[in-house]
C-alpha cells in the first residue's frame, strides 16, 4: 500500500481512496465501521454494493455513554474469522478506528489498517465535516442509513 503510514501496534493508516481501491480489488478485504448506531443513522454509512460487500458495523464505543464495547473483538471475529484478511477500520475522524485496529492486531489479525480522517474528516472554516478530507470528502460511495 503506497500511502500507508506504518505505526507500532497495527499495519498503519491509509487514505480513504486507498482503502476503497483495496476493497475493490481484494475479495478478502473488509471494512469495519466502528462508529455508534446514532452516527450510522445520522451521518450515513459506506456503501460497498459496487464491490459486492457490506460494511461490518460494530461499535468500538457504545452510545450514549461512549463506554468501551467489551464484545468488540468477538463481534468482529464472528464476522471476519480470516486473521490475514486486510481489514480497514473507519470512524468519524480516525481516532477510534486506530484504537480498534490496534485492538484487533493484538487479537492476532495481521493486516489491520486505520482509515485516516475517517468518514467525515476534519471540520472546515464553518465547522462542517465531510468537505475537507475523509470518506465523504473523497466522494466515495455512502448511503444514509
């Protein structure tokens, strides 16, 4: 992966377009959206139908208190048993997804990537997200949940 930034504890950060490219080309590659139910409903979710996939929706932190999901690793493992599959973790801006990538790497998964800038990315001058960087700003497919 050309734009990958290597970090200790997981495979690294990738830009949303690079994650999309791998999801398009590698049948084993998966996307795990770690945001909350409220975020999926309000902001939308990646739409992977064009690459014949569905995002795996598992919250890293639980709404409304944002406490850690104690079942996160087992919930991901039940949906993605292949530990050498490329897995791209996505959240709002890239923080929780990095933590999730680190956690799944600690569970023995070998290709855990954080999608840099997340689904919505940084806010612009007007405080709006989804326009500067991230999945939405790169105009990758998504749908309102």
